[in-house]
């Protein structure tokens, strides 16, 4: 890291910085400019960098501490230059391969889930989504069916052959999800639930990690590093919109942030146009935009009867609209050179 | 709720809205204006309001659905007009009573914690804080001492008589925290961890609920409602800054939002100037500002040697600076009519 | 508008609201629900709606005032259902027609501008952009060549046949820009410079109105209404990113907001991927994403030698990269059914 | 500035950076760390720093360019350590002196303005505010009386002796405002209207510069530098809230940002609790909070009959509430050691 001394820092101030660095085992390097002196800290990272940067900030004469290295390693392109391919069941994401995940916001009944699963399979999805544990912002809203939902999802997988991704909302759900599903999703509100991240990492399952609604790309990648540092690199990131002052959409889908993140990390990144926009009329254009921008997949909510859905009615596509969208996705994918994955029905 | 039809809505569209309302057991009321027709839904809330609003949005001709009632009840001023007084041990917060909570960011050693506890007691704090389970954004940072930290906090309470508040980061920590501490804190990153909210509610302990970094006041109060709906109304809200585009401070402390929230809820609200600003030079002015604005308490980080702290060095006050601040807090409290709580040493 | 009375509003409070409405010439309509009474104000808008809503808020018992109609008219889809086609010279934007505007951030020299103009013409742009008056955030930065730049742009138009769009930063620039250019751009920082909006409206020129960096879609459309209310509906909106907490990109490009805005307004909307992202590597993916999402055009910065540009080097494409991008734009446009406009060279 | 090379930068890449620095007349300094090489650029600022930083970003192997010096000089504490005192008429702001500016949002009639002026004088304000040119977000709203309003303000000054501050919305208003008023205000929407900033600087009048609603503190100080670089250092900054996702208040008042800004600049900073919160119930607590936090003044809207105001009714205090507030301001100022300025009536 680089310590910027302020204009009035004395030699004694600089000496204090040097002593703190030496005490922590860092080499240093002093550069005296016309208006500022800089002290560079050189050495092997020791797991206390953030703490040391904070401690340096308390010293007299220190104006700023500028980190030079990024705060993540295993998930970075420096660690691995080539984009990873991550599999959910036999569906591949990354390194040009683009998969469509679809299904209802929430598992409500077996009938509804099977209807959705059949429809998305027929239209070309390679993976089924569906919520079992719903993080609802009001205690008076429907909270999901829990394990019963997981069983229904497993039935739908058996019938359609589509691998299943579903959210674990708490550490206590991880084993259950692992038992029934093919990938474990960590929701936006849990992106910095570190116990859950670690538990997901240790599960060994593929993890879909949604970006927190107020998380920078850097924080998102640090959350992925949590999972990776538990030995699990089967991580798919999912951009799902950030919170901004704009309310005409539910959140602000950050496609440019997704592209910028892909330059930083080798992990595949998919996009959720349903939660981010909150309205079905925006889902199709944002799906196409995501693929044109280079997303490795898209996760779309589809419900047999959106007007009867127990949650997020407004953002779920009908099977018919999903099918139309998939036709457009196919044309677009060809035009932009994306290798759109197909399911067994199409293959 | 009020359904606003768009300018081209037909009689049939209006009829569909009416039918959906009737099917859910709501009365309705149609108001035909010059440019828009409004349909009012009248009836007893039924726990599916959010879902119904979403479903209505999928109908032809519906432009918007405007909720009329707030999405929280037990914590609202409508439910209880007078501000609640909530106790942590014998320290009171609310209805004019203002308490100062202080202590280190993290429990590092018994020596460090006892030194901090004695210093904040001597200066006038009525409650001790200290982190046992730290939500750190990097997997390579110090994560807290866990149960050992809780034991140290209990020792510090025994010696100083100060009640203890500490964070539970996960459902699995709730029982442990309940065993050792006087109040359970839910951190900003967990404000929408609904399992944790429910578990905190069921614990029966006083809960300090921090505002999420991207949570609106409404969402914050809905999170409090989660706790309250579990039968526990001993809730103290804590404003700790929201995420904005401004980075000169770590977060943006929203004191006006705190005052606006106090108009909505009878729960006491305290302010955390340490995490919100991220720098000790801002902690004193923001403490005074919070009390002048009507906060029911302030939670301040104090460390015997901030430059050696294992986390958040830059934002922790020295005991000496904390004492100076407390002198100013006393003058200010008198001037603005706040009933500043005193600890046993002062009483 | 709808006035929501609070739970404790008395009959007298409601009467005061009714009297204020009657005094302003509005009819009213009272709806008494179980928990709230609503008063609807019905009547012809009178140019003082915003003021009246504020005045109602000062009355006892009033909880909220909910506007029902949108605060813009001429630019809305209600006023005109079909998307407008707006021409800059002979380049068309809107109703399926998609045009690419390109050129340097700033006019630096005649040589640089002509080189850029020839390159973007050859690659397929239909319109030339270039800054004459630059809104720079530091007084020590290059401010643009002013009228000399306008003359250079006119020369470039003469040689290439490309119509020219350039920014007027102040009311005093409007006549000058009108003399030399084919369309007048209003920059993001000036979106609420109402004198400039009015002056642009009165100029009768086509206006490219950039979205303010902290403007909601509603505020953006209200700014367009300012221009339209001066009698000029030749307005092209330009999404160029909003300010959020994310800094990995310069601003956050809001493509979903663009699509949502297109549902509200009949005006064509183009996208500026250069200023919004701030880095050339993001310009190509965001150009493709914009067209896939349904943008009516894209405005791209191209410089013959970006590494020598006097401003915004990092976001300007080389002619070679721009040509590659245009090849991809052509494939994509065919796939998504966009009618990509061609210039005279291609036609 | 410091150029951070990426992990794969070659010696040739570093050489290209060095050559660009040398060509611009900078010395350089290379520091090779374990994982990154840093190149320091040392030299006299040359007015093209921002452009050069951008150009460096286009070179191969360059990961980031970190500016070391701040982008403002004249307004910084480095340039002048002691806080400035700025006078509006004989009212002083800064270096401990705290003044209250009050008056109506907009000048509506002579009667209304005189009533407000008398009331705020009687209660203890030292300066009168009132809008002549209103920046309204809708073309259908009241736009202000223009020069007639300036004449009314001059009359109010004559009668009460209070100096007058009012906004110039456009360069064309500057001379008019200079003729009638004692200080010129630049509104939040114009904070980056560089022509207006320069014109205000050249007017030689005291300038009240409001923070833009999406401006960082750094950008705000850069805007002040624009004025200062025109030779005018009689600048009072005014914090008036920033745009965030929170809508329970109109904007988010950033008091901690104000304190952080005061550490950077010697200019006095006042706070506008009226526009920032948008509701009169929040104005009093935020006024007290601002003074407790160390603001050099507060600007408050007061209207003889808020419920009849032509704009911003909801945020204007009645004379009676303003008087109560001033009583509290006096107690608080004594407690926190602020030197509250008094007008001729009180002196």
C-alpha cells in the first residue's frame, strides 16, 4: 500500500509510519515529491492489511492510505486469466457458453411448479429456478414452503431433466438445499452474510451469488472470495440491480458494472432482469441487452399464471411471452457469437 | 389501496379489477375523474396485500397501485402514540431519556476490553458495547473472538456494572449472546436477515436494530415489525449511515431520516457516529448533532489505543477524547432539554 | 390528486381540505375507508398543482398528497401514442430507426476533427458529434475552442456530409450553435438549467437532451416538457448514466430506465456509452446492449489518437475499434429487427 | 500522481509511461514492488493533469492512475489554514461566528416579503433571503417575479436593515442581482454551471454556493475553486442535502459531509435545513443539529402564511415557529460555544 503524508508532515511523522511498517514486517520506500511525501509499504500480505491501513490512518501526518492490490485473489483474473466454466448439473456457464435459467419466483404448488418447469424446458431453458425460502420484507407476506418446495423442485427435475437452483436463506438451509438441488443461490440481502458464504463454500455445491443491492463490484468479488477461500470455486455471480435514487424500475440493473466485473474476475456472471426491473415488460429487453453485453447467462422468472402468483406477479413472464423471448434470444445469440446452451429436448 | 387506471382503460378493465378485489374479499369504490378512473380497495388487511398489489399490476388498464396504509403496525405511532422507553439493564432510552453506549469496536483481549470499559464508565457511558462476532468484508480479516469475547464482556460488566450490548451475526449466535449480554444487536448487513430477526424477537431480549446501509426508513421499520410480530417490542433502532455516492465519509449519516423515522414510530432511536463516518474527527460533532436533533442515545467506539486496534482504528476515540466529548454532551443535553442518563458512578 | 388524511383527522380537518380545494376551483370526492379517509381532487389542471399539493400538506390531518396525473403532457405517450421520428439533418431517430452518432469528445484542431469525421463516416455513423464548449469540473482544465470549434465542425460537415450535433453550455451559446450546427445538445449538468431549456426550445432546432446525473426519469421528462412547451417537439433524449455508489464505472448506465422511459414518452431515446462508462473497453458491449434493449441510437466518442486527446482519453475509441464495433452493430441490428440508418457513403 | 502498472506490465509498458511523463515535463520515479510496479510523476502542476491522467490510462499495462494532490487549491486549508470570515453586509460567517439567514422561499408580494422580513428580524436573523428567479422543475409552475422581486427585497432591506441574499439562475441575472442584493446565491442545480460560477466570481460579490444534489464534497470544492480562481474568495458554501435512495425526506442532509468539508476548506459552510428536508417539522431539529455539528450558519425558510405560499409551502416555518426555534438556537449556541451573530435590533 501507499501512504500519502500531508503537506505538513514532519520527519518525525514519517519516521512513525516507517516504524509501524517495520514492526509489521513490511519493507518501505520513501518518495519525497514537491508537495507530498509518499511512503510505499512493500511485502507479503499478512491477513491484517485492512487493520494496518486503519492503524496508519491514526498516525500524525498521514493524509491517506491508498491500497495498491485488490482485496480478492482467488476469484481474480490475475489468479486465473481464462474465464471459468461452471456447471449446474450439465448446464454450462462461462467462456462463451450462455445458459438461460427460468422458473417461478416461488414454489407455490406442485402443479404450478411442474407447469412452469415444462414450459421453460419446452422454450429452451437449461436450468430451473424456484424459491423455497423467500426473504420477504414484511412479516405478513408469504414466506415460502421450505422443504416441501424443495421436494416439488426435485420432482420437477425428475420429470424435465432440468437441474435446479434455489436459494438458501440461512446457514440452517444449506444442507437441505444440498440434498435436493443442483446449485445453491445466495440472495442479494445475504451477500454479506459471512456465515452463509462460508457454509455455502464448504458445501461443495455450485453457488449462484447475487450482488447485494448496495454492494460495489469490489465488495461483490470479496464476497465471492469468501466462498472461494473455503475451497469452492464453482461460483456463478448474478447481477440483479443496485439500489439508486431511481424508482421507475425496482432496482437499477448495472450491465456496465457486470462487464467491468468480468474484466476483474474469471468467474462467469449471469443477469437477473426480473428482480432488477420488477416489471415483465422490461424483462425481455433487458435479457437481450444482457446477452449483447456479454453475460454468461440470464435468470428469468416465469409463472403459468402471473396474475395469481403469490409473490412478484408483476415481474413474471407468461410461458407464451417466455417462448417469444427465447426466439429472440436465439437470433441475438447467433448474431453476437454467444454459444447458447440447449437442453435435452432441443439437442 | 388505490388502483389508478390508465387513460385508456375500458369498462371491462375496470370490471376485472373489481372482480379480483371481490374475489379477495375487499369492498371497492370507483371514482371516475376527468382523466383517470380510480378504484379504491376497502377492507381488512389480510396478510396478502403485497401479493395482491402485484397481481393487480398484471391486469390490463392498471397504471399504478398506490398503498394507503403503511406496511408496519406494531411499531407505528398509530399503534402507540407515546414514545416507548426501552431498557438495557437499567439504562433507559426514549421519551426524553438519552443514553450513551460506548466501548471498543471489537473485543480483542480482556485487558483491552476492561481498560475501555473502565474509561467509558468513568466518562459517563451507561452501557458497554464490544464486538464478539465481527461481520468483516474480507475473508482474510480478523473475525472476532466469538464466545471468548462474550465471556470477557461479562467480566467487564461484573467489574463496571455496565450492561452489555453485542452483535449476533447469525441465528446460531442468539442463544450465546442471550446467555452473556443484556441486549442483542443486529447489524446493518443483517437488517433483512429475517431468520435472525425472528430469532431475536423470540429471544425476548432487548434488540438494537441497525438500519441497513441501503434501507429506506420504511424498510427499517418493516424489519422492526418482524421482531415486534414475534412478541418482542423492546427494540431500539440505530441509525448508522446509508450508502450514497459520497465517499469522504464511510457512509452518509442520515440524521434527518432519523427524525422522520421518530415521527413514524414510537420506538427509541439511537445514532452510531463511529461506523457511519469512519473517522474519529467526525465522531464528536456528529454525536452532538445527533443529540441536538433528538436522538434517544448515541453508540460510540472507544479503544484504549486506537492505533493498535484490530479493526476500525480510524474511527475509535481515545479515552481522553471520549471524556472531552462527554463534557460537551452534558452541556448540550442541558441546553436542549435532553435527560442524559447517568451511570452508578455519577449518580 | 388524492389527499390521504391521517388516522386521527377530524371532520373539521377534512372540511378544511375541501374548502381549500373549492377555493382553487376543484371538485372533490370523499371516500371514507376503515382506517383512512381519502379526498379526491377533480378538475382541470391550473398550473399551480405543485403549489397546491404543498399547501395541502400544511393542513392539519393531512398525511400525504398523492399525485394521480404525470407532471408532463406534450412528451407523454398519452398525448401521442406513436413514437416520434426526429431528424438531425437527414439522419432519422425513432420508430424503429436507429442511428449512430460519433466523433471526438472535444474539437481540438481542424486536422483532428476532420480525421475523426472521415473515420466515423467511413465506418457508418450518420451524425458527427464534437464539443465546442466543454463543461469541465476544474477551472484549470481545457475549456474548449468555442466558436472556432463550431467553424471546424461546419467544415467537417461540408466535407463529409454528416450533420453535426454539439453542446450549448449556456443561453449565450444557443444562437452560435444554431448558426453552425444541425442539432443542439443540452448536457447532463444543464438538464435543469431552465433558461437554457427554454432558449433551446425557442431556437426551433432539434435538441439532444441528456439525462441529468441525478435525475429521475420523471424529472428528465419534465425537462423535456420545458422544451416542448416552448413549441419545439424535435427532442431526442439521451441516457448517459446516473450517479450511484458504484465507481468502477464513471456513472451507472441505466438501460432499464431508458426502456421504462420509452414506455412513458413518444420521444426517441439514444444512449451515450462513452461518458456513462468512462472507459473504451466498456463502450462496445454497452453499445450493443443499448441497441438490443431498443435504443433509438447511440452516441459514441471516437478520436484519431485517444492517447493524445485533451479530454476523456480513456473513453474514446480508435477509428479501428469503432469500425469493428460498427460491424457488430450491423449484425446485431439485423438480428433484433432494428432499422440501422446508413450514411450517403453506404447508401 | 502515481501510476499503478498491472501485474503483467512489461518493461516496454513502463518505458512508454516514462516517455509520456517526460514529454509533458514531469520527473518520474519507479518503485518495483513484489506484485506491482508504481511510477510516480513528480513536477509542477500544469493545468492538464486531468487530461494527462486520462491519456496515461490508455497506455498498455497501466492499471490505475492515482491522483495525489487535491484538485483544488485556493479554497483548501493548505492554502489558508485558518477559517475565513465572510461578510454579507455586516453579517459575519465563519471562524466561530454563526449567522441565521431567513426569509420566504419566493418573493410573492411586497406585503408578504415585508411581513417575513420583519418577523425574521424580530426573531434574530441577520440576513434576509428570498427567491426572485426560481428554478422550477415543471414549466407549468410559478417562475418567480424576477427584477420586481429584487426591488421588493431592496425595500425590505431598507426597512429592516437586513442584508439580502438571492439567487442568480443564469449569467444574465448576475448584474441585476449585484445591483439590488448583498450576496449572490448559486443554486444546487447550477453548481456546475461554469459560466455562472465564473460570472459570480467576477462580480466581486459575496457568493453563497449551494452543493449540487449529486455532487461529492470534492466536486463542490472544485466548483468553489472556479469562483475563487476568478479572484473572488468571498464564498460561503451551503450544504442543502444530496440525492439518495431515501425519499422520506426530500433530500438527505449530509451534516457529516459538511464537517468533513470544513476540514478540507477554510471557507465557511452554512446549512439549509428547509430544502434538504422538505418539511417544516424537520427544520428545527436539523437547524439545531447543524449548529451542534459546527455549521457557520443556517438558512431557513419563513413565510407569514405557509399554507398560502406559491412554492414549497410544506417546508416554510411560520414566524411563530421560527421565533421558538431561535430561542432554542440561542441556548444551544451558548452550550456549544458558537458565537451567534445578532442583528441591530438585538445588539
